[in-house]
């Protein structure tokens, strides 16, 4: 059974703080790693799709790294803003029809 | 307008009632999915459809059925709702022609409460 683990479960930071979360996934039969941003009452939206070991992606103040050999990805947010408050999901396709999702890290950024 | 829409957004119903959740998409994607999300758990796949004639069970299909009325529409039914089906339900689409492991595009979710 494949499991995707995310830590921490939730995180409270002050505006301006930089923060990071972890996504752990099975390193065997790896295809891709997805990060999604999910704001309450809205649709989860893809932030990054990462496929290669050592991949680094960046979108504004948010960046992500990927280590497929050891099975982890980090998501970094530099200078957190209140609008960054959301749940961040990671997921990995299994090569068939299924994508395994982690339970998410819920970020609260206080102004 | 949103590319993937779900109706209703919220629904409260009673045990034993039949409920239909609807999903429509304007992205032109062949693949559509229904997931449920429970607190503390990742999204779990209920059903998926790779085209109008192809419908498949996911990991938690018991108690659910689906209908793919057209490329753009994929409905989820609870034939006889029970309280442990209280959850947030998401519809999603994907386009494998853009890459086999590309991201999914989600609707805003339907919050269902079964009393």
C-alpha cells in the first residue's frame, strides 16, 4: 500500500516568516509529484508538477524541491503573507489510474 | 467562469435518502474523477472515467454509483445515504495528452451532511 505523508499537519506563522513543509512518498516506481494549494471553499489548484530527481520549481515566493531517491519533497514559502493561508496538498500518481494524496499541511499566516 | 463546477455546493440530507452530486467541466478533458475528503485523510478515489463509455471503481466505491452523461458531465449518486458518507466531495478532471502524469483540475467541492 502506497502512503503519502505530509508534515506538519498544521502550522501557524507570523506574516513575514519563512516556512517549509515536507511530503514523503514511496521512492520505488516514482512517476511524478504534485503540489496543490487549497484555499477554504475553493478548488485545489496545482502549484507544481515535478518529475525529475533534483527538480526545483519556483512560483513567486513559493518554491519546491524533489528527491526521488529518498522519497521526499519540500515546499518553501518565503516571507509568508496572510493570503498564503491555505492547505497545501502533495500527491503522487501511481502509474495507473490512481493518484495518492497526502492529508495536507494547513498553513495559517497571522498578520 | 470556473472550468470545473459542482452542484450543489452544500447539502444536508437524511439517512436513506437518494442524493445526486453533479459535476460539469468546460476543459474538454476526457478523464474525470470523484473523490471524497475526510478530516485528517488524503483525498480518496470513489470512481473514475476515462471517457464516456469507460467507468471504473476506485478504492471506496461501495455505496456510490456514477453516470457519465457526456464528456463534460459526471454525476455521483448515493443510492441510500448513511451518516458515514458525510464528507467533502470533489470532482476533478485531467488531460493525459498533456503528459501522462499531469495535474488534476478540481471543482470547488460539495459538502454533504447525512443526518
